[in-house]
C-alpha cells in the first residue's frame, strides 16, 4: 500500500525529512534511554499517541521547543514541508521551523 501526501502521518514526514528510517529513529530514542523499537514507531505512525517521555525525546530530536509542542499538541508540532504554488516556478517546498 503506498502512502499519499494527504494520508501520511506527520511523524513519517518528519523522520523522512531528516533521512531517518523507522529503525534509525528507534535507535536514536533507545540512545536516550527509551525502549523504542521499529514496531513502536510504526504504531505511532498509525495513530497511537506516544507517552510523555517519548514525546519529550522526540521533541528534543526534532529541535522543537516545549512551548511550541504544548501549544500545538501531538502530532502537530512535528516539523513538516509545506508546498504551495509559486508564480513562476511551479511548486516549492519549505521546511517549517517550529
């Protein structure tokens, strides 16, 4: 099954922006003392909400402030690319720094 832009979970997009696989993200979280596995990442990407410690570690890995994460809530604080039509160059993508 292929993922479309509109149905892709924000965590999928955020980790792909950084070139991280599910295993790579799990390893980074394990290095921070969490028992995260590829299966855990897959569950989050399918809609399970990570616990507080996991969200804190994810927030730190993605460089998101606690204030922004609290204000926007999971998963809306994850970094993403926004595309919009640009008058002379077609579609342009920009990484949103949250």
